[in-house]
C-alpha cells in the first residue's frame, strides 16, 4: 500500500463529488435511484463513523430535462438555467428523502465563480460550509446554474469540488466517475489500456491520457478531473478518481485499498501547469 493511500484512513474532512453520468441511467437519462440510494447510504455511514462529508452533486439540468420529458439538452443559457431551477428542487427532494431515511440532515449551498474568486465571498462561503458541518449536517453543493452565465460559471463540478476542498481545508477529494480511474489509453476503445494506480506527477503526458469530454448527459470528462487534481493537490488535498457505480468503493478507498487512481497532495506539477494556491 502506498503512503498516500495509507494516510486516507485518518482523513476526517472529505469532499465527495458525483457526476451526472453516475446519477443517471445512460440509456434513458432518468435518475438511477438504486445507485443514488446506495451512495447516500455509504455517505451516511461515513458520517456516522465521524467523518465530515461535503457532497458536491451534479445532475440538476439532467433532472430538469427528465422532469419535463426533454430528450436533447437545449443550447441557450436561459433554457438551461430554467432546467437547472426545475431540476435542482427535484434532485434535492430525492436527496432529502434518502438521507433522512438514514438519519442524516442535509443543507444546500449553490456557488458560482464569484464565490471562489472574490476573497470576501470565498470567506463567506467557507463560513457557511463550516457552520453546516458544525451543526452536524452534510452540505450538498452544486454550481448555481439557474443564475450563472459564462462570466461567473466555474463550468464543471470537477473543478468546483476541488475549489470547495481547498476552501474548506479538506484532506481528501473523491471524484466518482463512470470508469475506474485514469487509464493510459481509452478503455472503451483499447482493451489493453491499463489503469494507473497513482499519479506522482501531472504533466502533458498525463493530460493527453485524459482525452476529451465525457457522456452526452455530463459536461465534464477526464480532462476536467486532471484540472481538478492540479488545483486540489496544489492546495494540499489528496484526490482520487474512483468508479461511482461500484457499491462500497468509497469505504474501500478510505480504508486505503487500491481503488481507482490517486493523486497525492505532494504531486509534482510541471512548472508551466502549476495553478495558483488558494492561500487567501
């Protein structure tokens, strides 16, 4: 077991991000309630074990599409904002129901780039998240797509989760994906592609392995996860990419088992790629 994975056992504050591709059935776009319930149960049990969990969830727009029977994602900002406004309420209702069944209280926080870029707004967001945690509740975070336009959008929840992890001094960020982690090739096209256990250095070769965009429902892909890893590790956060479809992966990862791909917090960045630290 690597030293980085060994340290996961003692992590107390953990950010868990789930993407639309994990939350929804690929064929229909409808929410995968079986998977959501098992994910909520894992998070609730980690919370019961004394972990502080911040849950970053995508899926508002896809949920809004499903609610209205829309099959193709609209292209205009107002339409997507409307879908986010409709879907966010539905998604939170589902989370509220499942978390309540396992004795947990949740609180919603919607963020934009302004909440991360401006020092005063970032401090307010940090304080809000801390207050929710202090009350023994689980913050559920998403980008505020209902009001965000390009100028204030973070753009994807992979990077949002990294910002939240740095903002709250989390020790670990776990990104739940629809594949097992970072491969040295496209596993959907290349059967010989090998899963990379640990990434000690993020360079152009690693970025090339990440490829392009993800599924038709989500907007992120492996590339945005590498961007998130850059920011997270530069801010002292260990990041993992694991398969969100496999029940038990969260606990296995936090027990130090070899699951997915780990980016240790002391990861080496190429000088040209190193992001600014969130030291404000």
